[in-house]
C-alpha cells in the first residue's frame, strides 16, 4: 500500500533523529561575523572553568583588546582628578544630585523593560499553548468525523494528518529555539 507517510517527498524522514550538534556547529560557523571580538580563525579559544582568573585575564578570544584602552583612560582620568584635588585643592568633579536623579530614571526604565519582557514571555507562552490545544482539537475532530470509516485508506489518512500535525509542532518549537540553540527548524 503506497498511501503511508514514508512515500511523501518533502525531504523529511520521521524515523531519523536530527543530528543537533552537527547542525548547530554549521549554523554557528555561518552566523559568525569576522569583525566580532569573539571571532578567530587562527586558533581555538581555550576555556578552563577551574580558574576564573585565567579566563578573565586571557587575551585571545576575549574582549580585553577592545575594553582595555577604555579602562586605562578611565584610570588615568581618575588619577588626574585625584591629583588635582590633593595637590591643588581644585575639585573638577560633578555634584551627586545628577546621579540621584539618574538613579530614579534608570530604575524606572529597568522596571518598565523587565515588565515588557515578562509580558512578551507570557503572551508567547499563551500563544504556544493555544497552538498545542488547537492541534489536539484538530486531531480529535478528524478522529470523530472519520470514526465511521474503518478502511485502510481512512486509517492511513488519519495517520498522515497526525504526522503532519506533529511535524508542524516540531518545526514551531525548533523555530522558537533557533536563537538559543542555532538548529535550523527546516532540517
């Protein structure tokens, strides 16, 4: 009987598991930008989790080469201000009233941003739940509307629709996880 799902030519094989590591590695390599401070085609970045100081102080594969000049300028500027205050009693610092106002403003913006992010998460979770519920209802309706048909063609059609629904849900979840896992949802 040629009506089963194995004969569709959409490029999917339901019995083969995805090789996530190989696909993730290919996508990460494709998405890397050469101007990124983390990109290097010369040697691999070595990360040893036992020594935090080694990870912080490593130069290759870190952002130190981009941040270190700003750190040095900041230290020199702080030393110059301190020197002017101690030697010449010249205070060129800014009053802290502006900082108090900025703390209130920044805290308001941070709380608002967190609230917006949480609301987006809740909305996405509700939409995903609705997608699962709709898929389950669709399959229930198909089973109810075709329960009088017990022939092999009806069973094959129900199986075909069920596989398509599961595939749609799998692609939906893979598309959602693409940013964090880097696995192409169409593989």
